[in-house]
C-alpha cells in the first residue's frame, strides 16, 4: 500500500488525543473521521486537528469507503464488540489495551482476525516505549537477563475520572487494564511464557464496584519472577514504575525514560525514531498494514496475556 492510509479514530478523550498527537508525526497517514460519545466535544477536538468528518456512530465511519483502518480509544467494555465490528467491515484495527475484558472475547477477536486476514493489533504500549525497547535489545543481545521485574502501578482514582481529570462515562479496572500492561511486558521481555500467577485484592469500592488495590505475583518458565503492586488509592506520585533486576544490571523505567539502579539517566533517544511510545505503537500499526505483515503486539501475540488475566480473575472470585 503506497497511498495515504485513511484512518477513523474512535474516542476523543485523553488517549484519543495522544494518538492524534502521535499520528501528526507520521508521513502518509491521515485521520479522516473522528468518533466520540459527545458530539460537541468531538467537534471541538476535530477542529483542532483538522479532521473533516465527525460522528457519534462508529458504523457511520466504517461505511466510509476511503477509511482503511480504525484506532479504538473507547471504553474497555466496548473494545471486543467494536474490534469485531471493524474486522467485519473490512478495516484494519488497532484497539487500546485491553483488547477485551474477558478471555472468551479475546479468543473471538483472534479467531475473527485470522478469518478476515486483516491487521489487528492491541495497544500494548510498553513493548514500544524506548525505555523497554532498550532493555529488550540488551536481552536479545545476551547482555542482560531478568531475575526479577518489580512494578508499581499507582493512580489516585477515588472518583471516576480520566487521565485529564475529566469525568468518565465508564469504570476502569486494575486487573483487565493496568495489570495487562505488566503481564504482557514481563512475558515479552523474558521471551518465556508465564507458568505461575497469583493475585490478591483489597476491599471493593462501595460506589465504583471495583477493587482499588491489588497485588500480583508471576513466574516465567525460565525462572524469572515479577511482583506487581497496583492501586487507585495512591495519593502520591502517579504512573507506573518498573525496576528490572538482572544478572548484569538494574534498570528503572518510567514510561519513555530509563535510569540505572543508581538513578543515572540513560539516553534512549536513539533507540527508535521517536521518544513517544504511543507514536511508535502507531508507526508499527501502519507499517504492518503497508507491508502486509503481522505487527508486534498483534491480537494473536498478546492472547497469552489474557489467558493469565482470566486465571487471575478466577482466583479473585
């Protein structure tokens, strides 16, 4: 595919805007349709980014013949049905993490992708962050092996708001969203499947109906272990912080930044063409479409993550 890739983007909130900012830097790609829940807010975002078509109905965008691909930045509970809707419409699709909130739905997505023969990719951004790419390259070169990955995922979400501090129309989830990032990353970095997984959770929030605190332990087949702590109750520094403890070094990663165990900053600016993990994720999606290949973080590649999430959910019930 040499022509401009025409994209419909669903979700005019915090993450949709992150994708729009990343796509601005990618040649040969144009967002031609923006789908949002609230028409006025969606029109305002579309105006800022020069997007000509605005709607509140995904099906309207899928009916546009010039749309080649869709990026879904919609509520978690809508992901699986919308991915399948896009594939049935003959569109390549990238869906933000998680691809689904049940194993059954994740398996159906993989089945539909194979049937359609289209690019279908999960937004497992940690695979693309320059910080984690740097560590991955060290592992592939045989210069570093993970002994333990220690991860803290901490937010302050006692009210239902998004990353921009705006009220949410849906409820986020520590297990099926935030833990998914680390579970997939751990197996990907180890190059080894997860063979043990345990979880405990704290009290259920009286109005949100979700656990606000969770602890997860993982072990890969090669012996490496992972300890993951998650909280929506954390009134302090926000985000996810990764400590790779290995046989030759210790690395501390925070999104696109990386430090040694002694907190010396490592220059990862030359790891890839951008320092923006979301942009790099989008670049992989469009490159896979152009080259007719499976992308890194394809729905098939990330399915084992959802098998582990299902196992943990059964433990917590």
